[in-house]
C-alpha cells in the first residue's frame, strides 16, 4: 500500500539503508548484512520500497535511489570488516550511467570484495546479455553477485547454476514441501551448488522448526525475522 502523506518536498535524503544480518549457522555469527532501502519521515515512521517507490519513479530518480543506498551503505561499512550487499533493479543493471557510477566508487573503496550485488533470478535470466556484462564489471573489482527471488524448477535450476554468481538465496518455503519430486530438486540444488562453489542462503526464516529443517539439509547460511528484522544504523 502506498503511503498517503505524499508531499512535493519528498527527496532522497529521507531514504536510508536498514541492515538485516545473514547468519553463519555453523559459527552462530553474522556473515554479512543486506542493506535495504527504507523511507523515514519526519515522524520517524518507516516505509518499505513498495510504499514509496512510486514517488521515486515520479521524480525519475530510480538511478539516484540506487546511488544513495550504495553510498550510504558503503560509507557505513567503509572501516568495518564486514561483508554487505545491496539490491539492484533491471533498470540499474542495464543503465550505463549506473555502471560508471559503480566503477568510480569501487576504484577507491577498501576491500570491494566485501561487497555483493543482489539481482533477481528473473532479471538475470531474461536479460542475459545485460546480466553477463554487469557481472563482468563487478568481477573486475572482486564484487560478488547474489541471485534472489529464485523459484526452484528444473529449468531455472539448470540455468541459474551456470551463472557467474557466488550465492543463491532460496526462500525457506522451498524446504518445507515434502513431495518426492520437490525433495529431489532440493537435493539437486544443494549438490549442484557445492560442485559450482555457490553458497546457498535460506531466507525468510521465521520459525525455529524451519531453521532446524534448513540445518538438517546442510545449509550454512540463513536470513530472516527469526534472527532479526532490518534495523537502522546506530551510528
């Protein structure tokens, strides 16, 4: 639902990154942080992108939103030895201006190999040429690619596993189905990811029972409200 308190004074200064941890299940420590865009108004109310993105699009500022979240996240983690990632849209992935922006920012950034970029499976598979071009640029700086919104089907599994990515986020619901064919697909995903040195991250973990099932399958990384909701920086 879109926010109702829309004013012409809206600007990207009100959009800040909130951080949600991705957990290392073996060591019970934070492995990385996902940096998520949130709009915080004067009354300290917080809004999701689905509630304010129409404002950004109305001002033709989608690229500027990506730049804002990247810069603020990069500044926060600049002197912190911690991995972090942001999401990019299809328009970001195909925008030469955004690619030039990333290049200019990464050239002087300490340890850019701590950074990952999340791209949806749909965008990676439907805009293959743009994805490979973007991933090649990222690789030149040591920046990793994470696939998100992955829908486990035989076709998508075969295609995604061949992409130059370091990790795949898998919704926890995919581990909760007990149908034989589905379980075989899950096992194939786990085996294929190991062969290709791709990390699997179980996301949307909200209950201990789901976490137990994920651990029993041998997954080492997970994310979700069970561990923590996205939180603003304390700095």
